[in-house]
C-alpha cells in the first residue's frame, strides 16, 4: 500500500508500507493493503507506520485527516514528532 503523510510544512513519510495504525477521534484503528475507501478524522495520539512485519516507525501526532482510496492512504496532519 502506498502511504503519504504530510504536514503543512513538510512531507513526513512517503513509501510502500504493510499498514498504518492511527489515532481516530473515537479510538485507534489500522489500515492495511486493499482497505475499503474511507475518510476519517484523526485525534491526538500515536501513529505507527508498519513498513513490514518487523520494521516500524512511531510518531506522536496532533490531529488531522486520513483518506484511503485505490490502495493509497493519504494522511494530512497538523504536526508530527518522531518517537524512539
């Protein structure tokens, strides 16, 4: 699945991933390959990029939106801080 994560200032991530876990306003959820089309509002919390089954990146985000369409997820967020 193609994943693009953007803030107003810069591109946080762009590449092919296994999936992504996001903090929705009503709870966390995960998007994997060939997910149904959707648009969702994101809250403050942790975003986990799952590059493959053993490699991940974690960010603290401050809210935004995600759109999933045609095996591509576009995440538009206000800000992101990388966590170890």
